[in-house]
C-alpha cells in the first residue's frame, strides 16, 4: 500500500491510498499539548486518552503538587494545569 497524501483535521484523518482511494479514520483529538511555563512536557501526543506529565525546570517547583499531569478527554485537557513557581538559580 502506498500512502500518497494524508489530510488531518481536528477530529478526522483521511489517507489517500494508492493515488485513488481514501480511508477516513475518526480520531478524537485535543488542542496541542498545553504549554506550562518553566516546565517540560514528556509527550506532544494530543489524541484521546493521552496523558502528558510535566517536569518543572531546575529551580522551580509545581505550584500544585497534584497537578503535574493532564489527560486529553478527546476534546479538552483535564485537569487544568497549574504552573511551576520559583526563582531560577
């Protein structure tokens, strides 16, 4: 099978196969992985049930220790993330 073109939308993906047929796959997606200031995400995958964990940069600590990860529910990221507080060395 030769995939000649891939078209990705917010909730669906179409793949042009062998130049003449299309396969449409419904994919539940969230917006891009939320950016948290002074933190690094361990993934950029934004499909349903994706879990992203954050690590605060050196010199910073999570403002809320219970909110160091977020999950894509298919539309939104939950819970809303906090931030990393502190002073860089």
